[in-house]
């Protein structure tokens, strides 16, 4: 097996135009999500100085998404995935716009950030399974392993780039 065969195999999903667009868009989306998580934590800490409030923020970011994911997968299988992703993206953008307005007007309180984070988390519990369910439609079955690996690369690389280092 030549080196070009290995590269073609590992990156074969990228030869599908729809998957390539989805994959590049995922980099932008996941990067923004990582920055959002960091900024919300920073804002809550700036507002309160409380590690406990950061814990509440973490719970608001995780618990609703985990709970909604059980239903999100079923909904993603029953509804039109493209429109579902447009809806979840628009709803998340609206919630972030509301938070930006509260912050810019200096009216933001920690509970605003935690509440909006909880709502975004709920929306993410629908968005994530839909994203997982849609990308197989963009590729051929033979490229599934490549697509799954490339999808994982998006999340892991963005986590490494956008998470603050310890120490």
C-alpha cells in the first residue's frame, strides 16, 4: 500500500463536496463554541469572583444537553435535518445576541449567563445528534471511517487550540 493510498483512505471523505463544506463549517462552529464556553466562564467569574458560580455554569452547560440528547437523536431521525440545524443555529445565535446585549448594556448578571447557557445547552442537545445524523448523507458508505475520524479531529483540535493551558 503506497503513501498516497493511505492518505486517500484517511481523507477520502473530503473528496465529497458536501462533506467538505460541512467539515469546514464544523471547524468554524466548534471553534466558536469553544470560545463561547471560555468567554461565559470568564464573564461569570468577572461578575462574581466565585468558583461555585462557575460550577453552576458548568452544570447549566452540561446537564440540559445530556438530558436533551436522548430526545434529540429521536427528533433528528424524524425531522428534516437541514431545517433542524438551521433552527438550532438561529436559536443559539439569538440567545448569544441577547447575552451580548445584556453585557454591552452592563445589565448582565451571573444568573443571566447561567440561564442563557442552560438554554443553549438544551438546544445543543438537539443540535449535536442532528449533526451526527446528517453527515453520512454527504458521503459514500466506503468513506464512513474517514468521515468519523475527520469529525473527531474537528472537536479535538479545537479543544486543544481554544482551551487555556494550565499553569
